[in-house]
C-alpha cells in the first residue's frame, strides 16, 4: 500500500480538503482580545479603512479575510483535482505531472506558512507537501500500480 503512488495521492487529497475545511472555520470565528492593546489593535484592523485607489477602501481585516479564503480555495482546488484524477484512473504520466505542479504550489505555500504563520497551518501544509512528495517519489520507482 505504501509503495503505491495512488495511496499517497489520496492522502494528499484528503489532507488538502481537511485543511480547507479547518482553515475555513477561521473565517467565521471572531478573535477575542485578551487585553486593551489587543482590543485596540482589533478595532483598528476592522474599522480603519485604507484608501487603495480606484474607490476601494478596505480594512486590514478585509484583506486578511480575502487572503485567508483564497488559501482555503487553493486547498479545495488541489484536493478536487487530485480526487478527480484518481477516480478517473488517469494515466500515470499525467498524474505525475499534476503532482509536480502540486508539489511546487504547496511547497511554496508551506514555505510562506513556515515564515509567516503558526503551528497548525505549518503542520497541515507540511503534511500535504510531504504526501505529494511521497506520491511523486513512489511513482518514479516503477511500483505505481493503481
């Protein structure tokens, strides 16, 4: 089982979809300030609107929400494509090519998470990248039976 690239690709797809679901919950939770400094910071992040030109006035909270939702959408896209390829039993060369694209995208996301975020997204994106890498390595060994 561990020597089949499809196993590792299923693991990656499930992790991508779980990461999207877990991360999307953060879009619906309001942070609770622990002290007056945090209360002031959160108030400024949600009420102070920056003039971004062309009539756009957004708060930092708006920008964070947009970027945060995009991360969830990227995870859904990656997971959905991988599930689609696996269910269709796509040709191994095509799956390997898509896996390489996934590795580059989620590897870059992992580096960004490693530098700018905290433990849960670092762990989840790291596991996704690891599973994608395992799928690619196993597919190169020739033992890639569906």
